[in-house]
């Protein structure tokens, strides 16, 4: 059975799989509108009656809440836009009109960006709809993929300049959803370092309500996932719509309720910190948004996200494998270790049934504290006289796997790399750079820096039997400016930086397919669907206290599967909050994730070891 139906006479596209339906209609003026998103509707019939009176534009209909898939500003729609294109005359008015569509089996990849996928073309169908503005030459291609067995639509946008003049993108949302009423609660995941992704719920009210990040990454503060639920919706019953952005950079998720009581949701790259020059003949692909609809409660919404993200976003050799039980030395030793102490921890770990030993920060350069050596990815032979290979061989001879910590996007001012290439650090010439955690950020928008990191990290990964990498990122960006971009294109930097991160991840995960990569960002500062496409698990939070982790892991599970959540038993008193909890409590919480330990095993008592 086809999942996408085109009715020529009605100019209507119907995406349905028996679990949900999305119906799109082409208005008389050529605009693409949303007729329905929700419960599955019967196929092979017209739903044009859902559009209301014929719509040819906003002339004499200013501010009417017409449901549009790619709304633009300044011509009568005063709600939040999905696309803003500045033209040579300074105007932003567009008249996007239907120019054609293509229905194909399966799901195409997105150029340079992570996205959901299929392993067989019969798992999904995709329709691409072209909208064109005749005067500017901009072509907006809206892509919709419906999965056969999930109540899910994947939505993305590609923009191409077919006109003769350069254009500037000021806003390019991944998805816009116009809803006919505002009777929803707005659910999002918010917090801060060591208190990430607590569930927050508020009733929609007239005006705008939003969450966002302008920190250069998705952040500890807000997560690029939101849900709308009916006030009576529970875990088991009621209507809910979830939207997740497959992106790790600055984002905006916003809902506006307008005076007639309709609601518009949009999600995508944060327009306040983004612009993009689109030269004639060039194009830009924006990130994917995943939309889930269910009438069976928040639990069913979460289940759909979990199944999709676990099986068709995460990928690689470790996607479906049981993850090894690990011990990480960070809270056990911090920077104070040598080879013998690490081997002692691993020896006890082996006797406890632990399968993987992870060496965290402090193994490279002259890294005795957090003020130095980031960027110098050469082993510190004061601590490890036999190198990574010597330590790793001793660990693997015990019967354990060996893993290592890296923070490739960062550089210490006190490092050989910074001394050789001070211009590689993000910053504005003539102004001081703002440090965070005693470190600066490398400009991964520049291909030569990505090339360098690929070389030096490949050398590290080949230096011994390494089977696990924890990839950290411990600060947000400041002074966002790149020496590789002219002044008029500095608005591209933050997006180009994330594209560089993705490219480095792609190269290293491709070159080392048997390594299990875990993403981290000072804990959960980049726990998002974008990085899940490269690393099948992420460090959920730097807070390892079992009681604090209950709220963190519960909120995370609203959208992300347990297979993605790093969860460890740590020592007591807990190093973040000082709480003392029984070992059984710490283990019970950590079991709901990729299980491990974050402590010095040699300090466990005999009763704890049993």
C-alpha cells in the first residue's frame, strides 16, 4: 500500500500509514497549506473542505490564520514566519507558489547533516514539494517522509537560489505546524549544568512562548525537543504532538497563539544568531525535524521517538549491540593518577564483572589540572611511561576493553597547539577572548582545523587497542567570529561550526567503525538527536547523584531512548551534591541507561564488592 497519495483534481497530498495522517493542500494562489495533522483519515477521498474559503493571498484578508507550511513575513501573515529571505532591495516579501512535487520510496540522506534513515525503501515514502518565488528565484523544497510502522513524519527544508542576484537567509525553520486551536499544554525540557532536562509544562496563552539556545550548542538550559499535549492527556491516554530537531547547534522552538485562537509551532536554527548568503546557483539544506502524533498519551509519543531514534537515527556497529559495563576513573582519581593506579582500578573492576575501563581527562600533554594542554593530543609519559599502548595492553590483558577521553573542539591557551596557531581559536581580532573552564574553542568551521584534528585523533586511536571514546565539550561559545569568513557572512559561523563538528564525527566514526563513541558536553549540554546519529549514547549529566538523576533521566526519556543515556554508579558522599545514598539505590537508577561506574574500585568495601 502506498503511504503517500496525490489527488490531482483536489491538488492534495495525503500521507498516511494507519497510525496518523498529514494532509497537504495547494491553495488557489499556489501556497502550500496544512489541512490536517492527526488521527489517520480514510484514503482516496478529498479533504479540501478542511481549508475553508479559497485562499489566493492576504489581500483584503490581512491577519487571517491561514494554515501554511512555509509562511513568510510582510505580506499579511503577521505570525512567526518559517522563512525570511532578504533580497537585494532589502525587502523580505515572497510569493511562494507550488512548482511541482516528487514521491519516492524510502528516504534520501541530507547533505552534510545527520538525519533519520531507512535500511529498506519499503520502510518509508518521501514527498518533496517545490515552492518557487518568481521574482527572487528562491526555490524552497519541503521534504516529508512518513514511516510505515511509526506515527512519525520527518520534515526538512532545502533552499536554492535560481535567481540572478544574491540572497540572504535570515530565518529558515525546519518545520512549521499550524494548529486550528490553542487548547494545548506546552511541554519542554529545561535546566542547567548538573540539572538538565527537567520536565516543564505550561498552558499556551496568547502571544509567543519559546525555548532556545544561543550558546553555540543545544545546551544544558533547553533541549531541542518540545511537545504539545491536551490538558487531560496522561501517560496512557489523550492527544500529544512531539517535535524534535535533529541538530546540535543554536535552535529555536516556539509557539504563537494569535487572536483567533489558533496556534503556530515552529522549530529550527535560531534566527537571532543565523544568516546565510545564498549566491546564485547555490543551495542550503537545513536540519531535519521529527514530528510524532498520537492519541494514546505521552507514553506512546515517547515510544515512537525511542523506536525511531534507537533504530533509525543511531547507526553503526554498536547500534544494536549490548553496551559493555564500564568503569570511568574521573571521579575516582580526577587528574591524580599514574599507570599503576589505573591498572589497580581495572584489576578490581575485572573481578567485579566490569567489561570496559575508560581513562578520562589528564592523560595528555602536561595536563595536571584544567588550565593546560587541551589540543596537545600526545600522551604524558610522566604519568604513562609506556604510552597509551602500554597501558591499554595491560588493561586488555586483564580481559577488559580499553577506552579513552578526548575534547577535540577545545584548546588551552597554555598549549603547544595554541602557541603554534593562536588564530585557530574562536575570537575577534583586537578583542580579548572570553575563557570558559580555562579553555578556548577551536574554529571547526575551517576545513584545515577539521583536517588537523582528524589526523592527530586518528593517531591516538591507532596507538593502542582502543574500543571506546568519550568525546567531551566543556564550554559554550563566545565571540563567535571566524577568520575564514568575510564580515558580511559572519552570521554563517555558528552553523558552519556545527557542520564542522558533524564532519569530524563522520570521518572518525567511519574510519573507526568498531569504536563505541559516547558524546558528552560537560554532561548533558549537547544531548540531542543530532549527535545521536554519530554516537549511539551520550553522557546524560555530570550530576551522578541517584536522586538528582531521577528527574534528569525521566525528562530525558520523554524523547530519547534508554540506550542513549549514560548512567553510572558513583561514590558517596556524591561529588556534586554531597548526598549519601545506598549502593542499591545508585544501581537501581543507573540500570535505566547504559550502565557503568564512576569511582575508584579499589576503595569499595568488601560488602560493596559483594
